[in-house]
C-alpha cells in the first residue's frame, strides 16, 4: 500500500512505498553563493582539493577550475571518439560528456574515470566509460572499461552515472537509449540480460569483472549487476550503511529513487510509477520475474540527476541526508533517511529554482550545486547568516 502526505514546504505531492511521512518544519534556511560561472552545461564535479575541481561540461570540455582564483584550464587528451553532434539536434539532445570520478587512490596513481557519448562512424553513438591517468592537465593511458554497444542514432537516455561502492567496486549506469516505448524489441532492452543497455554494471577498479557479480544466465553480460533501468544518471553511496542509492528518470512522471541490490530487476518498462509515452504500447508478460519497487517516487516530473549524501558540519541537522537535484522545474530535494527508510522530504529554494545537474561535497564538507545552463554555475549552499 502506498501512502500520500502533504508537506507544508513542498510544492507538490510525493510518495514513499513503505512509511507514512509527517509534516516537517525546516530547521535551517540555506542560501546560495555563486563561486564560478561560464561553464557549458556542467554535468559532474570531482574535487582535487578544497579549491581545485574537475568539471565535465556536457556540451564542452573536461576542465579544471579554481574556485578562489577563477582560473580555468581545459584538460587535454580527451578521447577522440566523443560525439561531435552535441546539441545539434535540439536542446533535448543528451549527447556529450557525463561523469568524472576519481580513483580512491588518486593521490598515488592519478587515475580518473570518465563517461561520455561516444561515436562510431556509420553506426551512431553509445555510452562509453574509460579510465585515464591525469597528469599536467592532460589525460593519458586511456583504457576502455565499458562500451555499451550496440551503437544507435538515438540521442537520448545514455545514463552515464558512476560511483564507487563500499566494496571498492565501480558501478556504472547505462540508459536503455530509447525515446518511444513502441520502438522496444519483443523482449524489452532493459529486460534483456544479453544487452548492456538499461542496466547498472559492476566492475573491479581495474576494469575487470568481479567474481561475485550476480548470475543472470549463461548468455548474460557478465558485468550486469541490476536491470530494468530506463535512464539512471545519479548514483551515490550512503556512508552510514554502505548502501548505493540511484535516481531514475520516468517518462510521464514516474521519477524514482531506488536502493541498489544485486540481481534486482527495477521493472522498466513492465512496471513504472508513471505513464508510458507510447500509449498504444503494452509490455510483454514476463513469467517468473520479480520486480523491485522504488523506495520513493514523485507524482510530478522532477528529472532527478546527480545524488549526494551530506556528511559535513555546516548544517548539523542535515547530516547523512540525501540531496537530489532536478532538471524539470529546477528543484532541489533533501531527504532525511534512517537506514533504508525515507522519513521526510523537503524541497529547497522554492522561490529560486534553477535547472540543476549535480550536488557534491568538498573534502572539508562544503555543499555545492551545479546548474545545467549554457552559462552554468558552481553554487555553494550556505547557512543563511553565515
């Protein structure tokens, strides 16, 4: 049974699958401070130190910027198969550079992971993940981790999220790459374990396949960890529990938060909390399949993106809360979670919405937000009277 709740600080209803929420009064009024501007639709951020960050520009470059001095350097040596049709179709083209993630031992080995839309002549584009060495503002020793073939000419739903789990494994998200459900094959892409698309994949940090990945059948892609994914862009580790949470883009509504579990099937397109875009499409019946319901879903479109669990000290009552930015309506959500249960939800900055792509925390625990704009910004979130 699902329960509805009206929260006084929310603009619309949201829903959780297990527990009734109660009205919560925010104890902190945050403010925004722009610390860097002029980024071409920034997608992801990785802190080299407290002031220097790597930022991926979806429609631009991988850059290193200094938050204090405002210096900006383009990182050389990005893979040459980056698609060159970024934004050429229309503003909804999802192609470009996606996530940047540091290896846990970056200070020693200088390794980073990157995801982007890769092109192949005559075949189209797909989601690609690579490992590279970063030295002197240049990439070298490029090594593919996952190429989510087949390539296609569809410009949507690449996924591209990355996270390192508490098990020190690398988790990668790949969207199903379709816009209309009526284009699904007889066995939907996200339900086909022989297809890399519409899945969350798990690798060792060197790009090899872990021996304890779930067994999904003799012909299954061995890196698949979970399936039934439409388009996941955000995935983050919950430090208290070592649990991975991920966001999911629905079609007409149907945006979700999920807890990642080995071998779980999250249902797309057979099960969704929203409506299918192709109203004449009926998913095939799948015998013997158990679908994992979302931990949370919204009744309106949010288009949730890059997640962050906050562990800093500037907002003591927010400690271990989950932050979820959204592209649609420019929302920013804060979730209070106990264990794997969402206890309350708050939408921040109701009077100052901005299309947002990522929330991230600095090494010293400061909270930042990336805005998805042609003149994109890095915004610091501060206590109001600091």
